[in-house]
C-alpha cells in the first residue's frame, strides 16, 4: 500500500520519462566507450558525405539558365542582353540586283503581357552609307529614324525566343498596320488616296504566311527595298513573298518606332546609334 501511495504522487509522464532515461542509460552501459566513438564517427561521415553529394548533384528537372556571353566575345556580333540571341553587325541581302551592305542599328526584345514573356528578339538594319541620307543636327531622333526608313534600304530581323507560328506573327503584323492606317487617317498623316491604295497590299500580306510553325531561333528577315523612282516600294518577307506599296512598305517598318514601339529596348539602342553618327 505504501508503494502504491508513493506512485500515485508522481505524474504518469514523469514516471515514463524516468523509465526512458533508465532504459537509455542501461543500453549505453552495454556498449564500450571505444565502440561508441566509432559509431559516432561513422554517423558524422555519413551525414557529411550525404551533404556533399547533395551539394554537387544537379537535378535533371532543375531550371538551369546558361550564362549570357559578353557581346565583345566576337567583334562581328552584337548580343541581345535580354535573350542572348546574336545578330551580325553587317549583312548582305542576296538579290538579283546589287544591294548595299546593311549595318546593324539596334537590337531589342519583344515582350507581351504583364508577365513580360519574351516573344522574340528584333534587330534593325539600314544602309547608313547611302549618299542620299541627310541627317541634320536639328532633327529629332524620330525624324532621323523616319529619314532613314524613307531613304535607305532597311531590314527587320525577327528571331523567336520560343516556338511560335507564322499565323501568330501574321495576326500581329496585320493589327499593327491596320491600326497605323486608322490613326494616320485620323491625324491627317495618311491621305484617303493612300488608304485606298493600301487596302489591296494589306490583303495580300495576309496571304503570305503559311499555317506552319516558326521554330525557336529561326530568323525571319523582312527586307525593305530602297525607293526607286516610278516604282512602288517593295517589302519582302524572306522565303514567303513580297508586297509592293509605298505606304505599306514604309509604314510597316516605321511602326517599330512609333512611341516606344513593340520593343522599347530596340528603339532606345537605335536612337543611341544614330545620335553618334
């Protein structure tokens, strides 16, 4: 009875805790000190090895982003810093008629939505050695860009950052040119005659693009021929076809520089380049 009364004065948790300590002490006594040291050393080695293995292991599903190489690695290339896509500093367009060498004026990335999803890198080339090109110091940057596009051979090079489709680009091009036509008629920069003449080339522009994929990093070159007296200006989409219209050809290129343009980075670099001429 006295033993029972003694046990009832201790909480059950305290009794269990004491029993656990006693069991742990009894078990420890059965191991020599040297053996315990070997066990501890082995456990430490196992944990250290596991940690080192974890540090030097790259998961196959890890999102590893390759570093962007500096632009000066190859002096003949300019790299879009946002995408790592390379653009040659000069290009020569293959043609049956002699065409001038084009110089890279600027590059930039095109993004969409508030998530800033990268769609493509775009480069702007122009014949800056054209003797008819007159850039006056009093001109604004926008006026200088307009003068280059109106006077010189130019090219827009689009390089997708992900797989896309020609139809996706076609829809974006048509939206841009029709918006520019509507706004030009409102503010008086486009005459009714120009608007009427532009209708047929815009319809043809819709038919140039196939319903096929445009794979990642496959360039699409859009070449604007220099003006030729007595002939409508041509805009050629490489491997797809051409349209002929002074207004559509010129305004298609100029829409890349309206306001901030589809790529603010492109316009910023173009302005910096032409101000240094």
